C-alpha cells in the first residue's frame, strides 16, 4: 500500500512515518513537505536509502504537484501538514489560513479526483475550545475555537466533513491532545522547557501557570493513527487523548526535576490572549471500537524525552539560532 503523508518532516509526521514502516514491509510512504521552519529532513535521516520511502519537497497548496504525487499510485492519505503554533498564529494568521484551510481543500479535491481509498485528517483538541474544571470533550462536542490556529484547524475539519457528505470522499478525522516526544521543534512547551533547562535558561510559564493540558506521548498517538488508518469508520471523528492532565506549572516542575536544576529557573510571563484554560478528551470511542489505549505514562514519557534531547543537543541547538532566540525574547522577555 502506498501512503501519502503530508508534513512528514515535522514532529508527528516523522514519528508516524518511522512507525508505519516498522509495521509491515507492504507499506510504501511518500512524504510531501514544504520544509518550512519546523520541517526538518534530519528527522528522517535514518530512512535514507530505504526503497520504501520517498521524499517530495513541495507545498500542499500546489494542486499540480499534489496531483502528480497522488497519481503515482497513492491509495491512502494521512494529512498532517499544518501550521500549528498558537503564538505564531496570534502574531500573523495568514499562513495558518492558507496552509490549514486552503491546503486541506487542495488535498481533498485531488483525493476525490484520484479516488483514494482512505483520507485520514489529523486535527487537534484545540478545535473544541476551552473546558471547565471537570468533564472531557467527546467527538459530538460543538467546535468553539479561540485562537486563529484552532479556528483554521476547525475550518479544515469542517471541510473534511463536507467532502464526506457531499462527494463521498472516504475521510476520517482524528483529534489528539497535546503531543510530546523526540524530534519536536523547540518552540513547543515541553521541548522549550527541556532545552532551556539544559542550557541553564529560564522556563517561561504563562499567566498563573494553572492552565491544564492533557499529554500524549507521540508513539501512542502514532499507534492510535494506525488503528484509524486500518479500521476506522469513514465519516467518523476519533479523539486520541493521553488521559494524563497537569497544569503548566506542574509540568515545568516535573521537567526541572528530570533535568536536575533548581525550581528558581521557572518564571511567570504575561499570559497570551484567549488562552484556553483546560483541554481534556474522552477517547472511549477509539478504545471501544478499535482497542486503543495510551501505553506511556507522563513520568515515563518525560524521562524518555529529556534523555532524547540531552543526547541530541546538536539537533536542537542549530534550530535555536539567533532569529529564533530573538522571537522568544519578543514573546517572553529575556531569560
């Protein structure tokens, strides 16, 4: 089976491609990635020379290129390419609308034309909006996004639903809780905290630090995606939640303990606009229908992630270049 993975040089995409190719020799992967700032070919350097893997440098909004790629025997699409950083979407939403909405539309149009067998659209829990102190979002929850990023993903989700209903495109939507693990770009909170801690820099915690997130180790997410790819029902939405919640302040404390530095490195910074207070997913549907459950505890996953970043310092140090540091100085102030 030939699978097109969009955004495969990113964090989740690179982990999923590696996971997919470990499952069976029958899989062939084409990775279409525009290599924007968070797309890194080094994430898949270990697959160089593997005849089952091919990389195509290009934009998912380029219809001619997408048609060329899908026409070469692609049977299944796993769509992960997205602009995904909330802070960047607040500064400028244009790229988020273009990639997340128009790019998804282009892929759906071509998938329909090429009669692909399955289209898995990878989305986020942020489309549901903010949750109170109790309860969990189910797949039936109305969408109520609060950031430009979340709004662009909600729009793409609705496009996918419309193409299923209107054209019969065999698509499925997944919505995952916050991912973490190896190869995550160091602007996201866990690798930012880990790499800052390893450098002896401050860990910037928004507001009062009491915003709650549910955490999912990336390999558990990949397993959930695999279950959906193989046996998910067309037209359905599946939540993929890690089931483990903590506040951002608790998370920072866990990381400084894992790295072995003092709590004094944790500091509070101004909260960002429209900062959702809590996310949590009900993943019973995926568990009951497809037998998936997260395997990795937060303590175990953080330990593995800290070890990976400690062992791969050249990988992330070159990403935290002068421009990147300047961006974070604007956002968080000096460390």
